[in-house]
C-alpha cells in the first residue's frame, strides 16, 4: 500500500512559490521532480491539474492576495508554509519558531535532507544574506542576517550626496580608483568577509550556498567546502508535498 502525502496524492502536480522581498520565484513539483518556472505570467498549465499551491513568503500579505488574482488560481487550494518548532529532522532554535524567516527554515530542511548527519552552514545570498548553522543532529544553532550586495549599494547611494553607482556590477577585490567600483568592491568584500568570519568562528563539515549571488560569492570562497544548490528553498518547500 502506497502512503499518501500530507496533501493527499503523491502523483499530483504542485505549484511551489518562493515570494521574496524583490521577486517571486516558482517551480512545479510532480512525481518527485522539480521543474523551475521561468515566467509565471506565461505559465501554460490547466488549474485543474494543480493539486495545491504551496507558498513560502517573506513579503507582505497583500502581495499574496494580488498574486492569487493575477494567476487566476483562486479556486485552487493555497497552503502557506510557516517555520515550525520542529519538522523533517530540523529543530528550530527560536523561542518563537514562526519568527524565523521561512526561507531560512526551508533551506535548512533541504540541506539536512541532502547532507544527513553533517554539520552544515546554510547560506542564502539574495536580497539579504542569511547564514544558519545546523549540527549533525539537525538542531539549528542560530544564524546571521546581513544586507545583500544590492541592498548595501542602495543604502550607501541613498544616504550619501556624492556617492554614485554604475549600472554594471564590476567589483574588484583590490583598491579601486573610482567611486562606483570602490562601492561595489567594498560591498562584495563585506559579504565575503562575513562568510569567512562565520566559517572561522563556527566551522562546519559543509557549506550549502544558494541565492542569486551564490555563484559570484563562491568564486571568491574557493578555499571553503561549498556546494551550490540553486533550488535549495524549493527542495525544502517540496517536503510539504509528501510524507
């Protein structure tokens, strides 16, 4: 007898949404496989084929309501995942578990699944850079939140009168001879330095890196044991589609 999933049906299609502060990413989960959706606006899927929409969101609740209407999936079941005290072998260190960012929670779930019995540093390099530590038993040891590369640059430009940025991101980890390069390079150095300090103070067996800036950061961290997993949050989200 085949066990049913938590959402009643292991062979159905689920639309997974990762709604961040700056953009919404989507994937389809079907029969144990993930497929990234490049453009939600042109997604050609019959709503009746979707068992449920499973959502991880760090954005405002109003944005979720707008998205439901825009996708014309108001008749499909929507399930919003929240961080929990414990699930899938992970134990949350927060005294108020729901206040841990759900993207961090899902990334740790996926990291634990991919590297069981390992100590892991989980890094998500997006709008913010989050660093979380897991011990080999799956206990969350705490984490850091750092402004991401783009956020750092915007903060400096918006709070200074004469510091201007360039449209093209071309940092160099060397002393820069123009303001835009100095800004970009300083922001990159700050994130790389934070990751190196995190590793120095609390080393783990493995680092799993995800997020839009993961490839750039990894290219400057080749001395560390890094695995890049672009779909890490979606792998965590997919656990809510099955037992």
